[in-house]
């Protein structure tokens, strides 16, 4: 069974970068981050149903 994906967001200048990943670690890897953006308060998990619908 495939892992359940979660939606994460981080700002990249004027826009936000969204990624659907199985974990924070996977999201950071996808963004190519060399620091924990979640610990710094720069990235977050998105639970807003409207945004989740748009990402699907």
C-alpha cells in the first residue's frame, strides 16, 4: 500500500512552493533544503480543505 501523502508549503520569494509528500523529511528533500525549514517556522503542513482539494 502506498504511503498517505500530506501537503506542505514554504515560501519561495513572491510565491509559495507546495509539495505532496509522505513526511516532513521527504518534503525537505523535494525542496532541496539543507536546513529544517519546519523547525525554523518557514515551512508548514497544510490542513485547509480548500487547498487540499486544489492540490489533488
